[in-house]
């Protein structure tokens, strides 16, 4: 399983660009990928998105950074090298998958990964309900975001500004704890799994 996180210049994969991409192989967590790129020519840049991921306009438009096409080629080479299970996983990972698919299209590359995904939101919702707990709701919809899932799993919130590799690590640890009742990353080893200690 490829745990994936994308930081982008906005939320529309057809108007906005990937800025960074982080991933790891859940079966072999030391096998990690992280790259940054400049926005593609004509991509929209949303200030709110930059406020979340901490990138500066000057940096993401610099010709010194690789292009989005170069980044996506490197990611696909990594994704097709070692991971045996290539289903994408993460929090709201359809967002990340759609950015990868759109970047492949812009680069003239075939999208080789699965359409089906594993979403930590759903895993956490299911885990809570099976324990007789009520997942959080706000404005008549689920409020179970990544920070909530991390805290539920005994891990601190994702640090700000968001980083794609840090995000992928957070997603992977949540998946391991919810699905397998185990810790997998040394970055989170000191934090206990709450439902195993109560």
C-alpha cells in the first residue's frame, strides 16, 4: 500500500499544481519518497493553500525547482519499483490521487495506479463506531479530520505548516494503529495506542 500526501497550490487538480509529494510503502516504511516542484505554467495559486503548506510564491515559481512533470515521473518510477501493493491510502486520499492523475495528464503520462483507495477517515469512523463511540459531526457532516484521527490514535497533531512527507507518515501511523493495533514508525514510537492501554 502506498501512503500518499500531496501539498498543492489550491484544491482543484485541473487548475492548481502539486507543490510537493510525500509517500511511503506501508509494507516497508523505510521506503519513502519526497520531492518538491514549481507550479506548472498557468496554474492558479491560492494564498489560503500557501498558508497551510508554508510555501512562498517566489519559491514555487522559481525556475530552479524541477517541474511538476519531472516530480511526477520520479514518483511513478518510485511507486512502480518496490511497493508490491500499490493501492493509495491516506486522509481524503482521493484529493491526492486526483492531483497525481491530473499531473500525469499534463505530463503526457499514463496514470498507472489504482482508482480504489483506502481512506483513514473511513477507518477511524469505523473503529470508533465499533467501540460504541460517536464520531464528531459539525454542520451536519463528519468532522473527523486528520488531527482528530491522530489524537484518537494517541499521536500529536500534524505540525504546521503541513509537509507532504510528514503528512504521509501521519497517515501511515494512523492506518497501522487502526487496522493492525500496532505502531510502525520510529517517529511515533513513544506514543501509546490508547485503546490498548485502557
